[in-house]
């Protein structure tokens, strides 16, 4: 009878070991899923940052272009003022400054 009880105990030990291995496998699989998800999150964050950088760069280009437009407009106004001043000087009887 002792032999049979020993076999039963061994069977129980093997069954318990199988359950432990199965649980460990599940834990590893879950960890792999977590790491994969984290990798996806990091990749998405990188894409978001890249897009934000592109937006900022485009905004900088727009601001630079607007500055150039304003500068050109200022030059045009200055030239127009000089033309009007010169035109005023040409008319007889007007004071020249």
C-alpha cells in the first residue's frame, strides 16, 4: 500500500508543479503583453512629439513670413511718404521741410 500512496503523492506533486508552470507561463505572457503595449505607447508618443515639432516649425515659418510681409509693407509706406514729400516740394508756394 505504501507504494501506491507514494505514487499518489508524486502525482499530486507533479500536478502542483504543472499548475505552477502554467501560472508562470501566464505571468510571462501577461508581462510580454504589458511590454508590447508600453512599446506601442512610446511609439505613439514619439509620433505625437514629431507631429508637434512639425506644427511648431510650420508656425515659425508662418510668423517669419508675416514678419517679412510687415517689413515690406513698412518699406512701401516709407517710400510712399518720401514720394509724397517730394511731390509736395515740387508744387510752387508750399513750404519745404
